[in-house]
C-alpha cells in the first residue's frame, strides 16, 4: 500500500481499538452498522468474509463528538451530536430495493466563525493497514470538473459494485459562503475516496450558520465477472439513484417566440454571413471573418431549418441560399466534400492543429455526410449526388485506418497529423459509430448491402472500447442510434448492448446538479451535457444534437424492450434541455457574466444567436464566441415538442418526447416516451402573436387542464411521462 493520510490512519486505528457500534440493519447479503469513533459517525458496510467499507457521515476536527443521540423513525435513523465546532444533524436511511441503497445527509450549525483549510474524504475502502491492494477497489469513473459528483467503483474481491452520488445542489450554499467551487470534489484514490469539501482557508463561515456538509446516495450491486455488464449496471444504478433525490423545478419557455427572434437575427445579422464566389455562407461564429466557410457549419444550420419548415408549413428563402453554396465544397480530384471552402483555404494560418489546408478532423468528414443523407432521404437530389459521390472516399479512409480513426489526418495523403486525444487514450473513439450511422443511411437510400457490411465492421470496433468511448457527445449519441438500428436490422443482440455503452458514456459527462453560486445563480445547469470528456464548459451545438439524437433513439426503440434506466435518463435529458437551452442566448443573461475577451469573432449581447459556452459559477461565459452553427437550438425544439394543427391558432406543447402523433377533427392523440416515475408538462398555448381562442373548450385524458396564472389564455397540466394522451377541443 502506498502512503495514506494521517486522518485515514487515525480512523483505521479507531476502527480497531476505539469505536462503538450503535445501530445495525441487514439487507440482502449486506450489513450496515452506525459506528461512532469519537471524531466521526460512520456507516460500516460488511459482507460476509469480506473487507468492510466505511462511509463517514460527519467529521469533527479534534475528536470531540459529544451528546450523541440516535432516534429511529419509520424509514430513517436520526443522529445528533455536538462538538466545539458546532452541532451536527445526520439522517441515515437504508433502503431494501432492487439495489440496496444507503442515504446520508449531514449538516453543521456553527458555534464559532471558522475557515476550512482541509476536509477529509468520506469513504474508506479498507478496515486495516494490512489490507492488500486488491481489496481496496477499482475506480471505474469519478467526477471530472463540474460533472455529476459521483464515484463508480468495483470491488472484485467482494463481488460488489458501488455507485456513490453526492447531490452537489445541496452543497452550493457552502460554496457560495466560502467562495469555492464544486468542481472535482468527488474522487480521490483508494483507499480514501468520495467527497472532500473544497478548502477555504481565507473566506469564513459565520457563527450561527447551518451548512449542509453532505447529501449522499450510495447504490450497491452484487456482480459476477462471468456475467458482467458494466454499462448496463452504470445506467441501472444511476437510474435508481436519479429517482431518489429532489430535482429542480422547470418552467415553461416560450420557444416559438425565441425561435422568431433567433431566425430574424440569423438571417438579417451581417455578422452571421460571409460572401465568397457569388454565394453566401454562414460564419461559424458571429463576425468571425478570418476562418473560411465550413461545410459542417452550413449543414448543421440547414437541417434544423428544414425540420422547422416541414413542421410549420412555411417557406424560408435562406434554405435555398445555403443549398446553392454546398456543391462548391466538393473536390473532384479526391471525390469527396472538403471541410473548408477550397477558395478560401489560404486564410488558414495554422493557429490550431486542424486549421491547415487539407487537414481533416475525423468526425468532420462524416457529420456533413450524415446531414446530406438526411436531405437525400427527403428527396433532395443535389444532396443525394454529393452524398453518394463522397462515400467511396469515406470507405477508403475507414479501411486505411482499420476503422480506428485518429484525431487529425491529411485528406490528400491520409498521413496522420495527430493520432491520439491524449497519450494512451486512442483517437476519436466514437467515430466508428458515426461512420456506421452514415453507412446505414446509405443502405436505406440504396438498399446496397455493402453499406450494411461497412456499418457492421465499424460497429464491431466499438466492442473493444466498452465503457468509456465518448469523444464528442453528439457523435456518441448518433452512434447509439446507429447501433439500435443495426440491432433491428440484423437481430444481433450485441449491437443493442453496444448502444447502451454509448449512452452510458454520455451520462458520465452530464451535470446532475444545479450550480446555485456565483454566475450560476443566473441560469439552470441541472442535466447539462459537456461536449467532450475534458471540456470545461457545456456547448449549445452538441447539446442540441444530442437532444435530437435521443428523440431519434427513443422513436427507433418503440416496440423494442430497452432498460427503464435508458428511457428515464434520455427522456429526462430532453425535459431539462428544454428548460435550460434558452439561457445560451445572451439576452437571457446578465451582462456581467459574459466574457469581455472572446476567442472567435465577437459577442453581440443583444443578438439571439447562442453562445458556444456556458461555464460554472466562478467563470464568465461566452469566452469562445457566439455560435452560428448552434442556431439549430430552437429549430430543433419546436418540431419535436410542439404539435401544430392546420387552421388552429393554438399549439400543444409537452416537455416529454412524443411518439405516434395522430391528428383528427377536434382531437389529437400521442404517446409519451418518458418514465412513469416522472411528470411531464402539457400546455395549450397560442402561436406567436396569437392567443388561445377563449371560446374553445379543451379536455385532456388523462389529466385536468388549469388556467396558467401569468398567461390567462394558456392552459396547463402535468401527466405521467409515459401516458397515452388524448386532447379534445370544440
């Protein structure tokens, strides 16, 4: 064993010589004992013939806990204790469910004003100093930056798997008072893991203040190596925890109005456009004229606009403008689309690795092809030609790299420019799934089985990556959908299981807490998704595409038996994205939280074009720029969350994913694809600049509509998120 802290050594000595066991409960094959060591109250977890685990529910520096009392209620154990620092309140619950679950919350009311130069972690995975390394456990995943405060561990010698979750929303007052942040507070190295409160050696906690110190849920599962399924267990255990803590309230956002503002600024703002060779192209960022037009940017905006036009029945001249410029990206010599417009490649100065002529970022080759295939399947012949004519090059690249793509390579020579994201971590590991998605689109368009074979070859590569395969969140989500489709075509169960690997990888990179300190008080962050595994901010473009990809996944999963946890987490991400995404627009944010320094172009604080980046409560946002290719945000939400009816002045909104919408005279029916444990908001609202006709009478089955207080002509109710809904009006 390598060196451990004095606090751990002291605790281990107490476990051996100076402790009192106060209360015990047995669940399944596990025993939970409340243990007093003088400076801490622990929950000791024992399994027969195995090394115990210890969970510290409170800590008093100096070892002077006194007046410890234990009171039992129907479902909890309540512990109080006092010390020179203050008075502790601890609630402990042990739930006998599919997975045994331990919950503990603790708070401290201060007797003196204090600073916090150090706080020990709250889990010890051993009970004595002679414990061998193999008994300490293996960390599979832990908090990175502002992501969820969790720790996913295996204990092979105990045949036990653990998912520890710290509800960091509850700890935000501590961060606010101490001027600290809650990034990277859950983690550690065995045997000392879990939560360590961030140190605040200067800023004080005031006498008399009551501060939450911990709000933990810990889920346990027995497992056998012979039947191990890490991703499924992660999803199922996370789902079990998700249903057991309080989530923030959502509020209705007027997305039709937001879309109108965003569309006006997208079309009319000169900063969104560049002119080249007689065509107009979107800039990647507002007023970024130094970067050549990119094919990905054009298509990333075009597809949501097409979705909106199909939903609304309107026509947009801007769609024609974008389409006219697309063929200019095709290179006749290489027989493929290029990333950068060839007439402007000379602008590239190499300030970033990929900003060089002929350098391709692996996912950038496939993402435009995916969007072209979607247009082709809608009957767009120009898109079909560009797509089919580029497939040969995509297959050539795949075979060259043996379906294991690097980060950057030269398009003309296929020379690798950058092989790995970090040493030893491989290249863009989710690109095989994105490539498989492109090949399945080609198969659907042509019925040529060579594309199906290519999709399977790439998908099989993902089997070797397993739990941590995400490079970029949107591409991982597309991969999940491709694998589900492969399963439906081939009936091979392995592809369905691989789709869960993708989804588990995505849900390792979300923020299941609300950052209610600093700048974070001005916008919701619960269930935010980070674009890359090491990204310090959330990004609108990747979030919007994952939102759409999850809709697609759930639609393809209709009639397929998928885990409850997958349905729950995908639907809840959708619900909270609808609640959060409006805050990517600068007019929704206070000016003081926007960065004065911008990397790409400039930020116009009055423009309804989304920022690329939202940071935590301690950093300004908009440091990267105002993302024109994130303009699909509102255009993606409206067609998926609002039902429009010809000849009617009202819209039907629901924040759960909907399937099988059937419109009839005076009624509409649809199925909600969420989870029965959650509630969905259902609302009748007017179209832009219109109100719901007060003469219309609405009924909903099941549910009961009520008038919305701040908008008297809107009606609203909440229904279980897996209901089949029928709405009548007359």
